[in-house]
């Protein structure tokens, strides 16, 4: 649940920032629909947080850099997964080597973003209580934009 909330929160922030700048009416409508869907998803998922077996949740302030770095981390996780799959599906040695190089770079950048977030308290991955509280704060911030 955490990964879904964190990833969708980052996407919601990004989409809400981009929406007013879109000139194409069709694309703007798709973004608006995506924003509404993500808002709905987050509201539904947040309802499960009080049921998680973690006592003493704190809902302090959240900065947007936390949500934006979570989005970056989510994109890198997706890149790692996508490159790993692509490596298993390519038959061309040169292309496979390129994919491996990209995978290695994505893993390295993922580590940098993870430690950036960990050091700033945006991703307290070793503290479930803080992790879930951060999810709630970031999702509520995205919903309030």
C-alpha cells in the first residue's frame, strides 16, 4: 500500500502542476481525468491507514520536495523493473549490454535518491510508523493542491 500511495502522490503533484499549462484540450481533459482518478485512489487508500497495525501516528507538515523526490524514486523503481524485464526479452547482445548499462545506472541513481530522501526524513523506510505517517501527509498535501 505504501508504494502505491507514495507513487500516486508524486504523480498527482506533477499532474496538477502541469494541467494548467496544457494547450491541447484533449490532452488537458486526459490530465484532468487522471488527476481525478489519482485523487479518488488516494482518498480510498488513505481510509486503510488507520487500520494498519501501527500505533501513535503523527500528521505533521510535509514539504513538496518529499512528494517530488518520492515521484523520482518511483520512476527509478519502474525503470529498474522495466530494464530487468527488457534484458530477459532481448535477443541482441549489443542491445542487452546497453540495457544492462542503463539498469546499473538506474540502480545507482535510485540509491542516491533513496539516501537523499532518508537523510531528509522523506522516506523513513526503517520506521513503519513514520513511513505510514509520511504517506498520509504527502497524499493529503497532494489532495489539497
